[in-house]
C-alpha cells in the first residue's frame, strides 16, 4: 500500500461524504466538479472536498483507487457513487437524495 492510497482510504473512511474534485467547493476549477458541488450544496449535504489539482499523486491515486478514469468522484459512507454524469442523473431521479437518507445523512427538504 502506498502512502497516497492510505491517505485516500482514510479520507473516505473518516468522512461521510467526500468529493474528490478539481478545485475546491468554494472555487471549483472544472464544470463537472462545479455541477456536483451545486447538487451537494442544493441538498445541503455536509461534505469534504479534496482538490486533486493540489497534488498530482492524489489526482492519479484516486483514479487507481476507484478504477475510475475521471474526476470528480463522489463517495458516500465509504462507497464510490460515481462521477458528474452519474451524480446528476441520480439527483434528477431522486436516487441521490434517497441514498443520503438511507445512509443517515441529512438532506435539506426540497
């Protein structure tokens, strides 16, 4: 196990909702990361954003960790949910909100 794998694993285990993204929740640096941030903010979900642009090892490490080639990547209670398209689709059909509620994560009422 590499140190970067351990770091990623620890972040995913120790935070209910983690978004590996380009930029920060306050300043997303790509449209896809920005869309996921908008959805999470709209739902009022507390989450930790991790900026993959700040560290090339994390940027590559998260792709290796999930076997998923793109950023952003959303994790809920240790489970990989998906990237922007999957998160957006789940949000639009109510699955994302249901997933949060099933996991005991507070969601703002629509």
